[in-house]
């Protein structure tokens, strides 16, 4: 056989082996460098970006239809919009729109100012469909990545399976959407500073909503393995690390989790597992933070044995009153059902997770005022209403939770010692 032919044959074999082992060819479209080569040592938050102004320029015109439980402090926004609610002094309550570039710019400026390392941008299943790619959620993603580059903040995509139905839908559209985000929005190769979050030397992509029993889809037949394989091994768009967002009790496959060992099969294909612990723990229950500690320790041991990394989820509190009035008419939730206690509950989770050995954290959420989990600036004097109820900040400054997050980041980075005592300014 001609030596040239032998050489070409061996070269093709080597490339084939590389592809099988998940080694990406140099022709892939991701930047080889980033300011954030590792999740370890970082505090990241989830970012919804779903607040929209209507065509008439009025947000939340009817107080009877309010579905949010906290009100943002809008004093620093360049653009705000009137709502149908009033403050106690009679002034019109105003809100921001996530589609305004200036609003997202402000949010990322806050992240840098207070020391939050960055955010995972939520990409919901329905917004990943081809017909939706020119709509507002894509604009939010585009503006967020520009702001992340501007303010040196880590940023990554989190695909949220919410909206996926059981009527023949699967994750194939997410494959095409990832190609769209990489090609059209350059999410892994930003113009300017490269800040896409990497893990194990590769861009990190999250798939959230895997294993929850209240979802209409079956994780066995929605193409999750195919999507994960594409993200890991495709020679052009792959070479990614994977984080899966799963229920709190994923390890035991009970309580808030489906009882299907296939979930563990999927988790073993990933690089990181992140359990969703929002609404699962409360400062009102005796020694509940100890239960959280035991969960984190045992989860991390399972991950150590199975060679998977682990990210604990922490949250400042929870409130679902206004939403529950519409969704659960006979089971209306009280406002601040999981109270913040001026940051004490949030701080206890953070320090407990770090003391248990966690070296990276996920905060739920940056801007989630719907469920009262937001850490961005909140108005301590929300609108008054005979119908809607809003959670205030218990007299704390509007930036209290951003500041606490920054203090936690210093501890995670070993710039100051950990203490269960909440810090004071």
C-alpha cells in the first residue's frame, strides 16, 4: 500500500477515535479561551429575563392579575413603564422591561459592582423553537452576552425544559437552537471579551427540568441522550460540558423526583449535577438547615463515587401568594411562606454548603420576583393593593442580597473566613 494512503488511513482513524472519545476537532466554533475557564470558585445565579411591556406601554395594568410577589427597586433604571398599581403616597408604581438593553446592562453592572460572578441565561423550550427565535427571548440573550463581555461577567446558556409537552416533542429542536445561538449570536465566541463559562476546559451548557414528576414528558423518550451526545461530541458545535438541573431527591429517586433509575444514567453522562432545592427547606422548621447540610454531604459523596461534580442550590426565600391565587384557587399560599429573615436563611444555606465542601454555588434566582427568590435590588416599599400582596425587605437596603452574595463570593474564593454569623456592613 502506498505510504501516503497508509498515512491518510491512520489520520482518519485517529480523527474517528478522537470523535468517539469526545475530543473536538480544531474546527469547532467555540472560542478556545475565556475569562472563566472553570465554575469552581464561582457563585452563579439563574436569570429569567422574562418581564415584558405590552404594546400599550403599560405593565401589570390590573392588580387582580398580578402574579409576582416582590417589586423591583426601579430607581436606577434608564427606562421604566407605568403599571396599574400605586404606592402608598399615591404615585404610580413603575416596572422595567427585560427587553430593554439598558435594563440588562444595569443588571450586569450590579453583578460586577457587588461581586456576583455571573448568570445562567434561561432558554425555555418554547423560545427555542424556530418560529420563536426572532422574538424577545433571543433579544434578551443577545443583550445579556454583550453586557457580560462589557462587565467581565461569566455567562452560560441554561435550557429549561418547561413547556415541553408529551405529544411527540423531543430535544431535537434544542440541537438546532444551540447551532443558532453559536452561529447567529456567537454565544461561545463573543465579540469583545470572552466570558462564556467553561468547565473541564469546555463551554458549559445546562439542561434543567430532568426528573421532575409533575412534568408531562417522559425523560426516556424525549431524546435527552442524543442531545447530550451532540453537545459533548459534535465536531463543530460540541466539545461542551453538561450540567443537569434535577429534583432535590434525585439521589434516592423519591419525594420530589421520579422513581426511575434512568435518571442516574443521564446524570452519569453529565459533568455536573445541580439539585433544585427551592421550596424544599425552610427556616420555620426546626433544624431544617441540618437536613440541608446532610443532603449536600450525601449528594457530594454519591458524586465523588460516580466521578460527577456537584453544585448546591441556595435561595434567599420563597413566596407564591399572588400566583397561587390564580393557579391554585383552593390552596392560596401565604405571602413569604419561606421567610428571608433579613438574609439569615440565605446566609445559612451558603455557609452550610461551603462548610460541607462545596466549591461552587448556584443561586436561585437573580431576577425571579414571581416566586420571591430574587437577589437583585428590591423595593422595600412595594405598591399597595387590596388584592395583591408583596413581600418587602424587612427594612433592609434594596441591595442587601446582592451585597450578601458578594460577601459569600469572597468566602468561596478563600479571601475571608467562613462564618455562620451573617455579616454586617
